[in-house]
């Protein structure tokens, strides 16, 4: 499953205030993938990391976090109220 | 807008929607302003039907004014969330169950298994909720 490539964000306020962003998530794929694969191994090798239960959970959940990130493709939230709008979409 | 009406009539002709559902969809279209770019009517029938895979859960809410909410959530995200929750440390899960219980939600997260979620997703494929208020508010929940 391919993770989302682009994050679209549009925020429009009252009047002429508008923000439109296209965030290239595909640039983060290598970093996130490497972290998701390396962190569980690092957690197993480091007793000190295992002592921190919160960090340990984050490390062991690396592959699942990657799958959750990949599953976000297609998610869309569009809220409008008159001229105001908040739009977030994962492509 | 004409395309949306034609699409609704085609779905009615093909038997994908009932007369009541088509009427509600047409009413919702008529209540939309001409310049409004609110969410369009989905190309497929609101109810995915048996045998059709549910890929997204869609929620459309239209208020009595110009408020609209359009949310589309991938079902795969639900599956991934359940798998992520399965990795939760037992201590954390117990605390979460306790906190939910204090709010009146006596729900055991351990019962939320991938098999249960698959059954839920399969059941959701036939889900179609259409609520229309007296002041023109509409709420639609369906799978696509």
C-alpha cells in the first residue's frame, strides 16, 4: 500500500484571507520508512529504551504506524461555514 | 447541477436507489445555492450494497445555514488503527478501559480484534443513513 504523496490544506477565513498548501509527503517517505524499520530493532538492542514504556511502544509499533500512515491516503475533511473553509486531504 | 440530477435519475432508473432516496437527493440539490461548491452527489448509490467492498466511510452534514461538513475516512485506516491498538501495553489498555468505564462506556478494547473489524466493515457496506431536519439540515452517512 502506497502512503499518501501529497497533503492538501486549504484554509479560508472571512474576507480575503486564504491559505493553500501542497505539502509533498513523498519527500518524507524514506525518513519515515527507515525510522519505522530501525526503531523496533533499536528498541530490542537497547535496555535503556525498553525502560521507557511510552518510547518502547512507539518503537515496536513502527511498522504499524507506517501502515496507519499509508492508510490515510484518500482521507478528506472539508468543513465550510459561509466564506470560511477548512479543507484537508491526503492524496 | 444538471449532471447531478441526471445522475440521480439514472440511479433511480437502474434501481440503485429507491424513490424516497431519489426524492431526498433531489431536494438536497434544490436547496443548494447555484454558486455553492458543496460536495457533489457520489456517482454510486449511497448504499454500497451486499458484495460491494466498502473503501471509504463518508459523512455529509449540511446545516440550516451555509454550514457543510464533508468527511471521508478510508476503511483501511480503521483496520490499521485496530492493529496499532493491539500493540498497546496491557497497563495502558487497562487505564483506558477504566477511563472509558468512568464515562459510561463499558467497552473492552481487547474484544476489538481484526476479525471483528472485518465483520464491522462488511456490515458497513450496506449502511445508508439519511436524516433530514425540518429546517433543511441533512445528515448522510454511507459507504463508498
